[in-house]
C-alpha cells in the first residue's frame, strides 16, 4: 500500500471515530443534496432553456467540487459500514440502464 493510501485510510478512520456513523450518514445526505443542486444547475447551463447567471465554468467547477465531496463521503461511509462489496449491484444496475436505453432507441415514443 502506498503511503498516501495509508494516510488516507487513517484519515477516514479518524473521521469515523470522531463523528460516528449517524453523522457520517448525515454528511453523505447533505453532500448528495449539494451534488443534486450542482447537477441541476449544470443541466440548465447545458440545455440553455432556463437561464441562470452562473457561467458554464462556474457550474462545472461547482459540480467538480461537489462530486469530490460525495466521493469522499462514500469512501468514509464504505469503511464505516464495513466495506460492502457493491460490484454485483452496480453491474445489475448498469445492465438495466443500458437495457432501457436500448429499448428506447428501438421504440421511441
């Protein structure tokens, strides 16, 4: 394991010990809500249908920051919950998502 990985793991464990699982869950929910808002703002910029005073660069930077916050929270939550292996769930969700896209492409409304 690299020194940076070890330091990161120590930091994650320190966060869990300091604030506990309920606060980790709350932090994750808060950061996910902020990512939701940043995603919606970026969608508005990309579509151009609903004007916003935020520039594309500002929206992209905010989205990037919130994505980083969520990824960090997910790392902490994963360790706090014992390192769930979600590979099978993720693969099934991706399969279903692609299936819906394929179906829509074959039969658009």
